[in-house]
């Protein structure tokens, strides 16, 4: 089978898998948190039921809203689906003419970030504007950390292509436990938590106007619009957790296309993402949301770790 056809099949499998896996991941995160807190919980399939209910409802939009309130949720959803296509989640076989490059990945993520911020602004509410402003401030601090952290991991591979980085870590496991790798992964994890609105940067379970980031931007969305926003955000979290899991434990990733290898890759990434979801949920129990003015300090610390990782990579090389 030629490389193009293999890449197309893997991309389709990744999209279908993560569209199914993202709501399940959110259900697992919420259920684990409920159990640890002594509550029964609503079950791991509740996000699926919520999305099905929202998709059946027509959105209600303000009279003075623009086309952005219609296009923004779709843009976020499409950017998240593109992440699922471009990232090496099930396999590392890339498209010949569509690079899974670090800068391409960050640019695709930025499309969703800007779309979500514009949705919050378009409603014309105080909370939406506040949430969008905070969201873009966090994004401006997160993007350099993402670039530097993955760049540090790319130096041993000699390229910024994410698929090659994962393959290098698969065939050279000693790279995974190096100090450079640990520093870069810690910085990357903090940046991803901020990018996806998780604790300690944002509390996805709150509706307090003084602490909201993500929730403030979606207050004016309803029906199908809200469904696309929610699923798009869940897909981004699942895809980024999948990337981290493959950087930490790349075993099971498909490098040469076979049906058995594809099945192993699907099971491996699903298990790794759900395990990370459980660890994330359990860890958030012991975290408090930091004050808004302390968020830049936290993200500056993650940037410093990424910078140290890059510096150490060049010294080792």
C-alpha cells in the first residue's frame, strides 16, 4: 500500500476515533472527579447525551449578532478536526504534501483560539468580552511555550515534523528519560492545561463571572452552536493529550501500515488518552485555580522550563 493511501486511512481512523473518544474522555474526567469527591456522578456517557440534545435544538442568536456567531463554532470544530488529522496519534505516516510540522500545528490551533474569542466578543456582553480578553492573553503566553517545548524535543530528531519526533522517541527510548525531555514535557503539559482551559489556569466547572475564561465566551451560544463549541474544545483536549501520551510513551504507534498494527494503534492511543484523563481528573482535585494575575507568572515559568530545555539540547548536541 502506498504512503498516501496509508496516510489517508490513518487520518480517517484518527478523526472517527477521536470524535467518539472526546466526549467519552470528558465523561471519564467528570465521573472520576465525582467519585473522588464522594458523589455518584452522572455516568461517562452523559457528554454524549448532552451533545445529542444540543444538536437537536436550533440556536438562539442575538438580533445584532454577526455571521461570526454562526461561523465561529464551525471554525473551532474544523480546527480541532484538523489537529486530529495532522497529529501522529494512531500512526506516524504523514501526508506527502501536508506537513505535520510544529508551526503548522500551532497555526491550526490558533485558528480555533481566535474563532472562540470572536464568538465571545460577537455576543456583545460584558462577560463575553471579559472572557475573550483573558482567553487571548493566555493564548499569547501559551503559544511561545508550545513552540519552544516541542522545538526542544525536535532537536534530537533533527526536524520539526511531529511524526518524525514521535518515531525518534519510539526507536531511541533513551531520549524519553533525558533531562531535556523531562523539562520540555513539563513545560508542554502546563501550556496544554492553559490552552484547553483546565486547572490551575481555568476551572471548567465554574460559572462565577470573576473567574470564567472558557465558559464566559460560550454563554451566548445555544443549540447546535454550543454543541460545536463543546465538541471542538473536547477534541482539542483529547488530541493534545494524545500527543503528550505519544511523546511520553510512543509504543503502539503505527509506523508501517498493517491492519493488525492499525488495530493495536487504535487501542493503544485510546487507552493512553483515557489514562491521562483519569490522572488529569485526579490531579485537579488537589489543585486550586490560581488568581488571574498569577497566570502570567505560571506561564512564564513554563516558558522558562522550555527555554532551559532548548538550551540544554544544544549543549548536549
